[in-house]
C-alpha cells in the first residue's frame, strides 16, 4: 500500500486506484468532506459520495490518484486517520438513520471490523488519542469508552446521562468530559482514580495539551473564545468582539493551534497561532470552512471548504500554502447571496442570506429555515437555492432567534415559551422582504428541514394566509409524539431547549403545529426518511393524514433506506428535482414552469 501511495507520477494506474480527473462523476450535489491526514501529512483520507454513496477514499496530497476503501454498503459520515498511521476510524450510518457505528480498517482496505455502536447503540465523537493507538468514543451519550484497535478491548472511562468523552491524559489518570443537555453543557476534568470531577467551563470542545493543560472552546461569555487552563489558572488564548471561535485544532506537540472563526453573519476565517503569533490563512478556498485537523507531526492542516455553487471539497495547508486534495471549483454563474439585516417585531436584530434572481423585483420568493435550531444558515453550497434562483425564484435563508453564530443570548432566545417569538420572526422576515421590494406578497413560500420543518409547519398554522406553498422536510409536528418515539438520548438532550414533556406538556401542546392543523390550507409537500429515528416518520404521517382528511393539496415524498438526512446522492437528486418542481408549480406562472 505504501509503495502504491508514493507513486504519483505513473500513467498506468495501480490496481484499485482511480484517476479523479478522468473518472469522477461531476454533480452539483456531490462533494468530499471530513479529511483526516496520515501522520506525515502526505496522504489524506476523506469521505466522498462521488460513487453515489458516501465512502472513504485515500489520496496522496497533490496527486489525482485515489483509492476507494471498502467499508461495506452503509453510508460513511466521517473518517479519522490514527496517530500511528495504521488505522482509519470510520463512522457509518446504517440505513441512513442518526444511529452511528464505528468501524476500523487499515488504509489499504484490510482488517475491517466494528468496535462501537453495536446493536441499537449509537457511537459518536470518535477521536484518536495523540501518541497512542487508542480510540476515544461515546455511546448513547451515556458511556465514555477507550477502544484498542487490534484487540477490540474496551475500557469504560465514565458513565452518566448526557456525557461525551473528549480526551484522556497520557498517563490515563484524567479524562476530559462534556456533561449536560443542549444549551447547558459543561466541560469537566474527571480524576479516573478517585472519580471526582472539576468544572472547567461551559462549552462543546476540549483537549489536553502535552503539558496537561486543558484547551477548550468556551461559550461561558457572550461570544465563544479559546481558553487554556493549567493548575487552576485560565487564560484566553484568543477572542474577538462580535465573532465566535467555532472550533480549534491543537497539534500533538502543542506548538500550533488552528482557530476557525465564525464572522460577519456566517463567513469563515482561519488563523494559525504559533509562538504567540497569529497568521491568517488567506485566501480561503471557500466562504465556509469546517473540520480543521492536523497531521500527527503538526506540519499539515486539513479542512473542508464550500461556497455558493461550490460543493464540499477537501484541502490542506502547510508552510508552502494551500493544496487541493479533492475539490471542484465554484460554478461561474452561481448566485452570490447578500447578508440582510432587519428588526424583528420586538426590535431584536435578525439576519439572513438573500439569493436574488436576475431582473427587478418583486420576485416569487421562498424562505428556507435551517435545522437545529442551534445551527446557522451560512453562504455555503446550496444546489436547491441555485436551482430555484435559475428559475426566477428568490430564496431567503434567515437566522431567526435560536440560531448559533450570534452570541450566547441569541442562541438561547427561543428556549421554552420564548419559541413563540421565534415563530413571529417568520412574519418579520416576510415583512422585510415585501417592504424592500424583494418578494411578491402573493407568491411567498416557506420550507425547512428538521427544526426548520417544524418552523415551516408552525408558520403555516400561525399565518395561514401568508404563504402560497410549503415544504416540510422531516419536521416535528407534535412534541408529545416526538418525545415518545425519538431516541432516548435525543429526547433527554432536547428538554432544555423545547421543554419537559411532562412538566411543560401544556406549553408543548400549544407549540405543536398538529394542534392547529385545521388552520393549514397551504399546498404542502411533506418529505421524510423512512428510517429516521431522530424525528420519527410518525411526525410526517400525522400531518399527511390530517391534510388528506381536510382535502388540503399535498404531496408525500418518503425515502426508504434514508434517515434524518438524505445520504445517498440519488435520493438527494430526487429531492432536488421534486422540490424545485413543487415550488415552481405554485409560485411561477404556467409559462415559466
């Protein structure tokens, strides 16, 4: 395998290799992501769906030859290269569901075996420990584990509700854990000898440095910062006014830190800190960056980049600059969005990304609501948006209250009973679009996925005369049945965001769109994955049955073999085609359909 990987100048392909320029299938809905580097940074493993299903590929950096690592029939969602170089850890999504399994395989495709997520368990947050051939993983958000890749031996580090394992010290005396539900998560250091725990900060990411210090992305303040804590003393490594540290990556020797920033409504900036000096990586190969990770020797940084009309691609950065691993250029005719700022009903500033078609407005317009709600709409790759703009339909993708990227207060502004204000934000979005001449008030639609699907249903029932068409993609319609049928670990994490299904039953019933479904008279397409166990398919079935009973125009698009996300490229292509047609039928004049 190593000999083949190093032969990058040959014209006859070794067995099992593909020339990407000659053999790849161009598609606006495919891409490559989750790069993991070999210890010396010379080769990259990444996930790509160029074959139609997300699979693992290995490729020398700077070469157009790639090797497919066969991990079976199930879609792969992430891959990481071990610090010793001998293993790839692959996260698989059987049936497309949110349940994950972790499998290990050699970079040459041999010795494939499962190590976590057996049976009905789900395994997440996998991470190779620096300098050791040990894999950290968490099952069901209840069990923190270390796994030996060769023997398969598993050691339980900690147990409890809503925990996740970040790191274990080199002497295996301390563990870094995250505890708590959504919006209330804390990083703690656990003494593995005594079982006692010490709180570090609130946040979502942390690692041990080589000197034992804790490096953490802390969201204890209004905007997330990078924190370093040693012997009880905390120092802010880097921070910014009105910008958030999104994530960071520390080299194994602690000399370099890559910091990913979320700035200006969702754009990315990437800096590398070394010896107290911060270097801005520029120009970035896309407007939105994700997943930075270092090679074990600290020479090379890998990450994913995307932008409008530019699918996810994988890149590396070293002292010589940027290097493309697997990426397609942005489509030259792609619509570039503008960031809109406006006031909600209560004066709170809202923002959103506006994709305008050619010509003067007002245009037929669709609002798209992201999932989460603790996520953010950003100017990344959106083939659906581009396809609609090509047909003359404007797309507005807002960040209503509850979205991330705008500070701690904003992300918590929709918790519990404050969700009514988030629903009213939809009305404010439409008013802004109409008042600024973007939208034709008679031809406005709304759509969204997951929580965005919920918000679509909530808006259609709260404002029944506002929209001409809707699309609900795996949205919650009834909080009671959502809590009853979702995964237990998802339900327990959601209480802090939505409310307790028992104590807050009256509130949740009033916030459930199914309670007011008799007000929904807008033509609606309902989309769901048959295997979805995050937002189970019963949420869609209730809506479809109610629409059928009331004679409301609707369409039900159910995807077998898919879960909470459409992971197969063919399914995404069908969704794109059917959604564009459904919206066009209801927003465009017949001559333009």
